[in-house]
C-alpha cells in the first residue's frame, strides 16, 4: 500500500499550461479541471459534472466567458464551481456545486491545496515552499514535466540519493566522484525540511556542466539538496574550477550556479507528475545553452523514469514484508520517508519503501 499525504500544497501545473482552454489533470487521485478566468486568475474545480459525471474537460464541454458549460446536458458553472444554470427549469438546485480547490500561482507553478476530507485543515498559502529562481531576473530556465508510472515515494528516494548519478546517468551528469564522496544529512524537524550535502573537491566535469559552462578540466562540485516534503525538491548545484571556493564576503561570482527544482506530485497512488526545472545564473542570453540543458536534463529525467517505472512493477508484484538493506548514502531518503510517513498520518510509506 502507498499513501498520499493530504492537507498539503502540490504543484498542479506550470502557469503556462493553463489558459482559456479547459485543462484536466488528476492530482492525488482527484480529477481536476483548470482554466483561466477572463481576468487571468487560475481556477480549479472537480472535472466531473454533478449531473451525470460527464468530464467537464471533455468536448463538447466549453468555456463561455467566466462559466463552463457541460457538453452533455448543459449544466453551467461559475468560476467558484457553483452551478448557475440548468436546462429545462429556472430553479438551480442548491446542492449543484462542483468541489473547488484553492490555488496559488507562484514561482512559475500553479499550486493546489489537496484537503483531507476526514480531517480538513485551513490552507495557508504562506507555507508554500519557494523556488524563486524559476521566475526571477538573473536566471535562465529550462523546464518540463514527465509522467511517471511509479509511486511518488520512489522519485523522492531517487532524488535524495544522488549517488545513482554515477551509475544511472553516467556520461550525462554522473562521474565516479559522486558515488565515492560521502554525504552529510540534516533534518529540521520543526520546519520539516531535509538537507543533504555532498561537496566534491576535485571531480571530473560531466558533459552536462562542461558544455553549459565551457569549463575545461577538473572542477569542484557541490550538491546541496533541500527537500520540502511532500512536493518540492531543490538541488543547489555549484560548479567551479578546482580550488575555487566561495569568498568570505561578497558574491560567489567565480562559480557557476544551477538551481535544479523538482516538483513531485502524485497523480494516483502508483503514478506521479515529475515536474523538472533547471535555472542557471550564467549564459543568460544564450538560447543554445538553454536548449542543451533542456535536452540533456530531459534525457536524464527519462533515464530515471525508465528505472522507476520498472521498480514500480517489481514492487507491485512483490510479497508483503520484503526487507530492504540501507547504507550511509540512504540517510537523506530515510529521513524524507519518516517525514512523509508522519504527513500521511500513520500511513505505510516507511514500511512500503
Ligand atoms: S452530465 Fe453534465 S449536464 Fe448532464
Ligand atoms: Fe536521476
């Protein structure tokens, strides 16, 4: 069994995905309809008509101004999900209302609040973790989303332990030094954040960084992970020639910085939306670098997708109670599992890996 943490904010989409078209996406097992009002606000409501459950994202359902008209028998809903017209009668039943969802547009993402119907909590937009690089001057961004046919905890495991770069992503972002270098792990229980750091003093420069930065020769490579369960994962990556460390004061201008952001959103208990973004603070105007990083990172993400989809099949067919073996490199992933387990309120994530 896997469980999804509720009473949480999740990334539902990039803001650019939602416009004056009906857009559907399943988030945490809930089919949700998104569209932008005429004034540009994103709205989110159930994608099932209250009448006979016809998906409102399905043609010939359509937007008419700031209402959506069901394509089956014409029930019409406003941007708050309330039904404003039904066919054949004047009176609209009071209960004719679609479930609507709180949304916040921030840092290029559309965040959505997925409530726990058994223990509803007030959504607090100030608790949404930030990824300012995705929508700030001074950074150039490449991003995308890949569907994963695997439970979201497998992607969390994958991202918390980057020693896999050496093996799964050799020739792209992996070099031998990543797996060879030990990590430090810290957990801020109060804030619910897991930090994992790996600072490599002298490493081969993988093609991902050699081609984007133009650096030749060996590098110092820092990976500082910050995971805000359940949804947001940040990898602060610092690349510089060997021996070039950040100055005591002032900007770290002799290094290249790449902010890698993943938003990990369950689609169902066994599938995941894998939103990935790569923001850099160099070669800002160079479209070729953006294209290179987009292609290269997408390739790397797809290598993970293949591995995790396969792993999901293995887990799904395995008898209950199989015991994994963990070592030092797993400290971050184990800390993340503990927090996720608490978030699912006595769920079984930790038992089920
Ligand atoms: S199913 Fe939508 S109006 Fe009948
Ligand atoms: Fe990976």
